[in-house]
């Protein structure tokens, strides 16, 4: 189950509200504080937590889950409007998850469509074990799998475009097959995501996904 794979951060609603109130008071005294990215991040995270929302550390979740027997990430993440999630792996552990097919020299971006894991979080294997690991010798360098669909009962949580949200799920094998246990996320900071919903895909939803796999 994916809930055992992710690294969850939580504080009580009382603590989160106290932090939000303290930040508001500090901003009244010094309005320049919210120009600092750190305080903007704190405002977003505590704002989500004060309503009982859960937050996961994406980087630590991928590190915690690690790799499967094929040497591929056990988790996948992609924008919620995507059909296919592509992952591109580099020798230094950097990984790009995106809704588009990419190449070795494409730059990692910070757009809604690309989620980038920094160097060192994952330890990839060489394709040819007789040669050193480098960007030309990464096992399964570009992989892809199918993105879950959001059940109708959770669509009311979507307040803007689907592309502004992400879905995280566990991948048994990076092949075109319906996933089973996704989490709907809203990005708060580069590595922290607010949890909006978790669910198990029904057989009907899996069948719908299977029908659009090409």
C-alpha cells in the first residue's frame, strides 16, 4: 500500500493555526517577510495543516520507497490531467517525471508538468554491469506507466485546472497497466505536497484506464 511508502509530516490543527496566526502578526509588523520564499512556504504548509490536511515530503517518500527489483522507482508522480507518466533517470540519481516523452539532454524544469527529484535520492543501476554507471549506461533510462484517473466523488476538490494538481501512486512494474492506490496532491513547496484524497481504484475505473492504454 502506498500509505506505507510515503513520508508524512503532521502537526495538530491547534499548532498549525498558532503558527499561521503568529506569521500573520509578524507580517503586520514587517510586510517584507512574505517576500521571502521560506515564509511563503510556511504559510502554505501550515495553512493546509490548520484544516487537518496531511502533508508529504515527496523527496523523502521516493527515498523511503526506493527501487523495485527492476531498478526502477517504486513510486510515480505526474500532473493529474496526464494519461502517461514518463520517468527519465540519470546516473547521479536525478529523475524527471513528466507527461511528455523526453530525451537525455532535455533540461529538468520546475513547471507543473515536470517533477524533478534532485541528485542522490535514488541509486540507479548500470545497463551494462561491465561498464561504469554514467548517463549513457543507466538501466531502463526512460520508462513509462499509466496515470490514474480521479474518481467522480473527488472532483469537487479540484478548484482549478487539473494540470495544477498531481497524482502519486505505487508502481509494481513500469508497464502500461492500471494503477491501484493513488493519492491526489496539491504542491505547496518544491518538495512538500498537501494530500487532498487517497483511494483504491475500482474494477470499473481500472477498466476505463485499460481502455485508453495504447
